[in-house]
């Protein structure tokens, strides 16, 4: 075996281990919107970088549907990461959660309402 073979093998193993241990991605759309019998229900959250400098440079476009879509809220998500998401909704209260295996999992602590939203396209893009 040549040293180039071992270097290539090492590089491949290093790349694979980086992908395995990389933190999940926060940015994107998470939704469980569902339209049964023409009545829309569920939640949708869109995490994005809002361009502000500093520690509070992330926002969430948060929309709830209970029979019909409600007016969305634009919320600050300061220092959010995939492993630690915290924000405050005017209508739903404090949320604490994280991203795991392509899902946003968390709870609105005041109401004890738990959510599990799948990462993917927005309901409005389908």
C-alpha cells in the first residue's frame, strides 16, 4: 500500500466523522400543517438569519392554523442553535426546544403544549 492510499483513507474517515458529529442545522422550515376536510391545523416555523449584527441575528416566522391560518408572528431567537432554541411568542408564551433527526422538538412551557415539527418545505410551497 502506498502512502497516498493511507492519506486518502484517513481523509475519507475524517470527512465521515465530521458529518456524523456535526451539529444539526437550525435554519429552515419546520411544519406539521395538515389540511383535513379543508380545515388547516398545526404550526409552522421558519428560522432565518435576519442580517442584524451581534448575538441576536436570528428570527422566526411563526404561524399557527386552527381551522384557518392565523396572522404570523416575527419573533427574535437570540443565540439560538439547533441544540438550544428559546423564544417568546405573544400568543403562545415561552418556547424551549431543539432540533433532532430532522425534527424540531419542544414545548411551550406556559401551556405545556408539546410540538414535533418535521423539517422540509412550507405548507405554502406545496
